[in-house]
C-alpha cells in the first residue's frame, strides 16, 4: 500500500503518450548497448574512431574484441568492412543528419548493424536491426533511452533507475548556470552501463513534452545557421527530409577559442576530447582528430528563438572573422 499523508511529492502527472512506442525504455544509451551485447554475444565489434568513451565502456567491460574504423569527409565509413559470423558494426547517426548513410548501412549489414541514434532522438528505429537513442541530449531529463530490437526482449529482471540526480536541471532552470554546470559534469561522470529501466521522473517528464513544437524549432534554427555558415562550413551536412538535428555542426579552418563565446553566455561543447587521447600517432585518424578539435556544434534546440539564433550567429561570425585562436 502506498503511503498516506505527510508532505507532498513533486507534482507531476502523465501527459501525452510517449513519442517512442518501444517497450524497452532503459536509463542510458550505454545501458542499451550493454543489453544488446548481452543478447547477441558478439565475437567482435567494429566502431568509429570518432566516438565517445562512454559507448566503449560496455564493450570493454564485457571484454569484447573491438576495432576502430575511419570516417571520410562526409562522416561515412571510409573502409569496406567485411563482417564474419557474429561480428557487428556500430554506426553513429551523427548530429541526427546521417539518414542517407544509415539507409545504406542497413542494406549492407541487415543483420549485423547496431545503430547509435543518441544524437537523433526523433528516429524511431527499425524492425530488423538494433538501435537506441537518448533523451538527455534533446530534453531536460535526468535519463531515458529507447531501445529498438529485432525481436521482443525479456527485461523483467531490470530495476527502475533510482540512482539519478536532477539538481543540475533545476539550477539551470533558475539560471544558476555555474552551479548547474558543475553538477552536470559530476552527474555525467556518475553514469554507467548498468541495465536499468528509465526513472519514473524522466518517464513523467517525457510524457509532457510537445515533441512537434520542439522538432519545428530545431529545424528552423538549423536552417538559420546553415544559411549563415554554409559558405564556410567544411563539413556542410544538409538537413534531409524528416531529419531533426541535435546541433548545427560547423567545421572551421582552425581551433578557435571557445572561451570568448563562453564569456558571452554562448556555450559550445567539444565532441569528443576522448578521441585525441587514444593515440599519440598524428598520422592516423587525422580527420577524426581534426573535427574533435575544430568542430563547433552550435545549439539549435527548442529553447531558442530567432533573436537568440541571430545573436549566436553574429558572435560566431565575429569569432571567425577576428581569428580568435586558442
């Protein structure tokens, strides 16, 4: 029986249906990958060198043999990887913009592809391959990852995630940015690949999001950035039909000083510094190392309107034109 009386809990109720209809809703993307590995027991996994260490975690923890592959200038696999029985390839739907490449890889590896859609929340997955995404990269929730599988999964033994924090979300909401950022970094470091269901808090929050409105704003903001920077963007990925971007990936000619933007309340992350620490050999994976240092992932999410985007575009233009280098 539930407790009766006492103080009130956080006042949240279920709203609309969840955007994703899959029954396997776990805590994090890496927990999804952990469950996939548990199900298929791969003998080897090929994964892009341009990847976050967090996704390597469940592979290393399970002592699965893995090998990196390189990307070309279009963020497509550069190598023709031939898979043996029970070998798998992981591909990341970078920035939510790689729908065409994803389609080609599904045709090439119909039974051996694991699709990381953590940067492509709005992609609902496919019936015949493994894929998963992440709510944290698109919305203000502590956890939530939706796993699509080729067959129904039995996960009754999983516990619901109770080891989560939301202080960083609240402090960001009330504009205590410095405190929020420190809490965010600490929380991200605390996450792991344990297979757990999504927290009740995230489940409730995710049922109250206006997904269509968020989608429309992201697309509008992306197009504004593309119009402003397409002539100088050395990556220059187009927004395909029905794609919803996580960020606008601006690849520039050198490594500009982001601290200049930080001081103007524009926070541009780095994807991913882990890449630079994997090898001291400057002659391998040169493109991946370059985009890790020089890519400016400009925020285009639903929090920002036209005035915000004009300010962002103006300040980034100033940074580039004035050649403010690190």
